[in-house]
């Protein structure tokens, strides 16, 4: 072996000794499967949130239709009730309308300006978009539940009169 080759080999060994090697647990046999599963979850996250919003909007539409049908076609509200008490029956509709707005915000596409050559910019924008859509979906769901509670209270209120 020539002197130059030995010197290069010694430099390589010295450089490798300076390299910090961290202890890590041995990999599991199914690690690749879970990494692929994580990538799939990430890819499907925004469409899943939009699908959930779509189903929530369907439930809201059904609830509003049934509730308004009960109020409009059935003799559910007594004729002799005071106007301000009759107006209370509108309360459940208000959170449902606001929930519809938030559900539509989840479904609505947005123009996103990002640098397609910057993975960190893409990651940041995608995370922001997903978090915003998830927040809107959670608000819509909470308002859906609030409307159901108000409707239940109004049914109990009506029965007591």
C-alpha cells in the first residue's frame, strides 16, 4: 500500500472517529409499514377533514329541515303563546346556520401561495391549512351540538306550557 493511500485511510478513520453516533433502539420489522402508514395519513388528512365537513353539513341540513318542518307544519307552538316566547323557538336555528358557515369554510378551496422548491414552506403552509380546517370543523360540530341542546330545551319548554 502506498504512503498516500495509507495517509488517506488514516484521515478517513480519524474523520469517522470525530463523527457522533447516537444510540438508537433497533428497528422493528414492521417499521417500514408504519412509516408508509404515517405518510398515507398525512396525505389523506385534508380530504378526510373535508369529508367530515361534508357529512356534518348533511346532518345540519337534515336537522334544520326536520326542525323547521315541525315548527311550520305541525301545530307544535301553541297559538295562545306570547310572541316573545314563540320567538324562542328560533334559537336552535341560529347555531345551526353558523355551523353551516363554518362547515362551508372547511369545504371551500383557498388559493395558497407557496414556494414549490421549499419543503419547509410547503410543510408550514400545509400544516396551517389543515389546522385551520380542523378548527373550523370543531367549531361547526360544537355549534351543531349546541343547536341540538337548544332544540331539546325548546321541546321540554313547549311541553311545560
